C-alpha cells in the first residue's frame, strides 16, 4: 500500500496523578464513531502502550483521536467494551507489534435497538445486512427501491471514520416490514415468480474492510 501512513490516525491518552504522568500515543488504522461515542477502534503499537489503552478503555477514560486530516476530538468507547488483542509480525523487527480492536456495546449488538452499523456503505451490502440481522423476508431485487426509501427518509446517517466510510441505518424490523408492505401494495415490489430458495449475494470479509478515503477504495 503506497502512502498508507497518510491514511492513519492517532490515538492519544494522557493521565496524570500526583506521582506519575502517563502519555500514550498509538496509530489508528480504523475507527467508527458518532459524536463522542466510539464504536470501533483498531490501533497498534508497543505491548506496554496497548496494555495501557486496554486498561483505560475498561475504566471508561476518554481519549484524543486525531484524524488523518489533523482534526482532533475527544472520544470514549463507553461501558461494556469488548477488546480483542493480537500480534503483528513485522519483517526486520525483533518484537511484534501489538494490535487491539475495541468494539462498543452498541456495535457488539449490531442490528438491535433500531440501528444497524456498516463499516462501509454499499447498497447491496446494506440491504443484505439488514435482512440478515433483522430477519426480514425479502428479495435481493428490492435493494434499490428499499435503500432509496431509507435515504429519502434520512434513515442512513453518515458516521465519522478512519480507514472506512461508516454509516448507521436507522430502521427496525417492523419499520422495514411496513415499507415492504407498502411497496408490494403499490406494485413497486414483487414476489419471486416461482417458489424456492432466494439466492443472496455473498461477501468476503475483505469487502467490508476495504479502506475508503475521499470516496476512493484502497485494498
């Protein structure tokens, strides 16, 4: 990846006590959040620094997030955050880097409470995810009409992101069923011509993790 460092953000954590001051700064390759609430945070750095961030997350401490364009804001991951740690082996480096992915309670329960989060906004992926998460009986051919309705009703909210183009779709199972019912009544939607399984497009994990910057995809 050329100039990958230009698409990274930074996470800064500062904590002062009477005896010691802690200052940690890590690279951020992906982030998704709304206002001061972070939902997904992916950072990497040294073992001690990552450990300090994990402890701070569980203690609900705030952080300063610096976006690639230099904009900074204070965020928090909230309560009941799930943290996943791993190691990144770098050629020529004796010690591996530590990798941390933190997931908010709301994102961990994605699809509930009338809000579905998407790391990147693709209309087909959006409709497939809604049907899967909310258990809506539907057809993939309804994608454009349904997503057009959600966009028109301002139910697709753009979120802040680093390394992605995240959105939150504000819809419940009942509200989607109501939209589907109206579409069928108005003749805008139709059932499959024959009985049988409905074939949905498949997506790879890489499709959801593509980098997006200024509307362009970076794999």
